[in-house]
C-alpha cells in the first residue's frame, strides 16, 4: 500500500475510534448535544479520509504525487480546526463560529484538491 494511503487510512481509523467513544459517552450521558460533531468526525474523518486512502491505493501514480501529500495535510488540518470549532459552537461559545467556518473552508479546499487529483492526468507508472 502506498505511504499516502497508509497515512489516510491510519489517521481515519483513529478518528473513528474517537468518534465511537464520543458516541458511547453521548449515549451513556443521554446528552446528544454534540451529535453533529460526532457525525462530522465520523463522516469526514473516517468515511471521507479512508475513501481517499483507498482511492490512492487504487491509483499508485497519483499516490506518488505532491498533490496527494498536500491534499492529505489540507484535509487533516481542516478537520482538526473544524471539529473543535463545532464542539465550541454546539457548547454555545461564540468563539467557535469563526473557527468552524475556517475549518469548514479548509476542509472544502481539501476536497477540491482531491477532485483535482482525481481529474488531473498523471503519467502511468508502466
Ligand atoms: C460505537 C459507535 C457509535 C456510537 C455508540 C454512536 C452513537 C451515536 C449517538 C448516541 C448519536 C445521537 C443520536 C441522537 O441524537 O438521538 C449518534 C448520531 C449520529 N451518528 Fe453515531 N455512533 C457510533 C458510530 C458512528 C459512525 C461510525 C458514524 C458514521 C460513519 C456515525 C454517524 C452518526 C450520525 C450521522 C449521527 C446523526 C448526527 C445528528 O443527528 O446530528 N456514528 N451516534
């Protein structure tokens, strides 16, 4: 498996473990106020990033590109900013809103870069 795929899937599985623990804590406390943060951590952090990892695994020439590495870090940093911002917002802290907006925009740029990686022509490895 290319290193970039290992990075995507290896970090994604950590996010889903954190997300599942959060889900269990929500259920145990019967406090579902952080459900949107749980959902976004799982769906962006686990589902989307793992899918990206599998895509690069299926396209080794693209996995070697600099764009793939840049895209990994943009998507990762976006998530790292977005989720705490979402938690703050859901907890009612006004400071959370600009953070979640910034994180969301960076996350969107990560997905646009992923689209660019998909549609960009790359030389075949063979
Ligand atoms: C141990 C595993 C998990 C537990 C215990 C768990 C628990 C929960 C709980 C308690 C809620 C709130 C339900 C409510 O508001 O009534 C929830 C919502 C949700 N979960 Fe999970 N979850 C788990 C894994 C996942 C995974 C892996 C995903 C996605 C890949 C996911 C996606 C969602 C979504 C989309 C919602 C709805 C959020 C919303 O309504 O704002 N969950 N989960």
